[in-house]
C-alpha cells in the first residue's frame, strides 16, 4: 500500500496494489445459473391470519437474502411473538412449521431454537443446490427492491445481520465455526454499496482509494475495510449441522396450501415458491449468472469488488442489468486454489427456458475490461 502525496492539503488518497485473478479459460470453473426471489416493493415480512392458521411470511429478499437473513428471521419471529397470537406461543413446545430450507427457513429455525422453541418441523421441496447455496457472498443490501417506507426496518435488519456475521468472523459464535470473514469491499461509490446506513453503527467509514492492478490500469474506488464475505456454502453446512444437533426434522415435501399442514403456526420461507403458495404475483425470479474460479493464488483473493456496468439486452432480448463482481468463495470439497466467484447479471423475469448463456462470456469480458487485461 502507498499513499499519493497531496499538493493542496486535501487528504492523500491511498493507492493499493491488487493482483488481478487469472481469468483465462483454464482458470474458469463451474458456470452457474440461479434465481433470486425478489418481491417488488420490499421483502414480505409480515404476520397474517388465514382461516385457522397464523402465517409469518419471510420471503422476497432478492439479491440480499444472505445480507439480511439472520436479521430478517429475528425480525419476523419477534413480529409473531409480539403479535396478538404471541400468548399462544408462551408454551415453547407449540408445534411450528417452517416451509423452506433455504437460508431464510434455516435462520428462522435457528432463531426459534435459540428462543427455546422445541417442536419445529421444516418442510422443503428441495434441500440442495438452492439459490442460498449458490449466492456470491457479499454483505451489501443491494440487488433488491427497497420500498422507502420499509427502508428503516431493512437497515435495522441488515445491521443486526452484520453483527451476527461479525461474531462468526471474530470466532465469537459457538454455533458457527466458519462461514464469514472480514475482507475489504470495493465499490464505485458509497451510494452503490448500500452500506452507508451501517457506518458509525457497526462499520467504519469508507475510504477513497486508487486500485493499481500492476499492468498500467488503475481505478478510483471506495473501500470498506470491514466488509464481510459470507461463504454461503459453508454457512448452509453450519446451519444444517445445527439443525441435526437440535434434532429438527426436515421433511422433503412440496406444500401446495397452508391448510395441508397440521400446525397452526406456519413460517412461510419458501422464496420463489411464494409466488404460488402465497399467491403473490409481486414476487419475481431474477436470473443471475456466476462463474467459479479455479487454480488461483489464494493470498491474492482477499477482497471483494462490485461495480455496475448499466443496462443492456440479452441475446434473448431480455433486459439485463450488468455488473462485475468478484468474491473469495471457496467450496468445501475443492482444492485450496479453487477460490473465487465472478458475476453478475440481474435479469428480472428470467427463467430456465431462457438461460441467456452468452452472459457468461460477457462476465469474463467485463472482468478483463475492469482489470485492464487483454
Ligand atoms: C446469482 C446470485 C447471487 C447472489 N449473491 C448474493 C450475495 O452476494 N449476497 C446476498 O446477500 N445475497 C445474494 N443472493 C441472494 C440470496 O441467494 C437469496 O436472497 C436467498 O438465497 C433467498 O433465500 P430463501 O431461503 O428465501 O430462498 P431459497 O434458497 O430459494 O430457498 C427456498 C426454499 O423453499 C423451498 N420451497 C419453495 N416452494 C416450496 C413449497 N411450495 N413447498 C415446500 N418447499 C418449498 C425450496 O425448496 C427451498 O428449500 C444471490 C442470489 C443469486 C441468484
């Protein structure tokens, strides 16, 4: 790290040297296509009564499910416990159903268990290869819909979640031995990060820096040195280990209607499934493309970057918001050199029948442009 000197008494801007990752064909691993569950307006965090059932909805977090997950679970669980129905839950062995075993369903169970509830059953159509496993891992409340009226709550939830991951990163969480670490997070601007509401509460202020890629290319960026990388695959493992330790039954089953379940209290954490299950047309799938990296130099991968490139059209004529991001994701069973995930695309209404596969090449091109590689 160096600092450039200043002639007009403005604070000197630090220059940081970053070695770009290897992104030649031999260094590209699995190409992943997956779908963010995004509810227009904001995630559905609410408690409603439907016939004889009490439904606590917790879905629609878009590209920020991991950023918000632990806080969102705590918020919705408190909403139910403090509601008119809360008295019925004073008996901690009241039967509770959770629909969904993505991060939202599992964090919901985690928080309920920590509050002493013991009679929890999770129902999930799918347990593996979920968006929750594939997600990149940047802690930043971006790539979602933020209704102005909900912003203060979303900030509060995100700050709560930051504290949770900070505890894991600092080895202070007895339940999670791994899954989060602190790394510098670089963005084009403070606004692009969504993290300004966290500054002064849980994070330090961002700094202006120049990134020097050692090949003649430099970029003016801002950095939060206390950024959090969430290793989503490892965190899913830790959550499942916790469920096993607490003998929580996970039943693989698609639920078609809340009335199918015997339990009166139901947490709906079904992500994209809520479009049907909660009859919610405001919930849309947002397609994302990711490329895993392999054979990297791990010491060179201790940072995260997110820059936006703007809007375009895919080869299937769908609107796409393109960005370039890079996070140090490492899958549990891979070689220590197989580290890094690159993205990304944001294609609202994207579906598996329109995979927009050329976007993978566009991501690689975006990475080359960003780092000044030929
Ligand atoms: C490309 C990409 C990159 C991302 N990167 C990040 C990131 O860097 N940071 C971040 O914070 N977030 C990121 N996300 C967002 C994050 O992955 C999602 O917000 C999160 O996974 C949503 O979790 P979930 O539990 O709601 O849904 P899911 O993981 O989809 O889980 C839903 C669960 O509900 C079950 N289900 C659905 N319908 C039914 C039904 N009818 N009956 C029974 N079970 C049902 C499913 O089988 C599954 O078990 C990213 C997402 C994508 C796609």
